[in-house]
């Protein structure tokens, strides 16, 4: 629990949902075939061309994250509550509903992901209810973020594709 608190404190000190300048290639993600992708200041955005779903990924510099990789991994594999995810997203905990969350390890890195229901208005500029499947991984000084978002009416159909996209996030 102590590692999770230190990790979340470092995350709170940096605006994770803002794009940062891309570092040397240190992560990869595989977007669905046929989706249109754009890169803007380190943020990679892809959408299904129908306005109903999109995904993005980006690295963020987190200078206050000066703990070891082992401590970071411990914080990522520990359970995250709705308040932790809300803090990560920059919204109030009562604005989202945590559906499920899980952790995975791949080599030297851990990843934390979640499915979150986001009702209309919870996020600035949001115009429809949606589901998000998001993930984060970190190294000392960096956070690597991926998320896919879909309107609630299309999420059941796209769920597998969106989860596969986010779960393809790999820190190198």
C-alpha cells in the first residue's frame, strides 16, 4: 500500500492527461487496422472513422517519480480504487464508475488497466456517455498512457478490439 501511495502522489504532482514531448522511442502500441492515426506533440490519436470510438497514447514526463522500478511495479500491481483512477483522470471520484481493474507484468514492467464508465459531462467537452479502457505503465521519471473510448451503444461490439489495443502497450 505504501508503494501505491508514493506512486499516486508522484502522479498527482504531474498533469498526466496533458500531452508531453515524446522521448526517444520507449513504448509501443498497436492500433486497430484501418483506423486513422495522427501524432500531435507526442500524443498519438486514432479513431474508427465513425465518430463512435477513439484511442490515444502518450508518454508523460513525471520528474517527481524518483522511486525504483521495483517500487513502481509494486504500486501498479496493487489494487487501485475509484478515487485513484479519478485522480489519474483528473475528475472527481463521484463522476466515474469503475467497472473492473487488473494488473499485468511484461518483462521488467508492470501495467495497471481499468474499464471505466464515464457519464456525459464528467469530462470537459464530453457529449455522450462512454466507456473507457485505459492503462498506465511507468519507469522512473516517466508515465506511459494508453486509452480507448467508445460510446456506450458501440462499446459491447468494440470491447475486444479496444482492450487488445490498450493491452498492446509495451514499455521498452
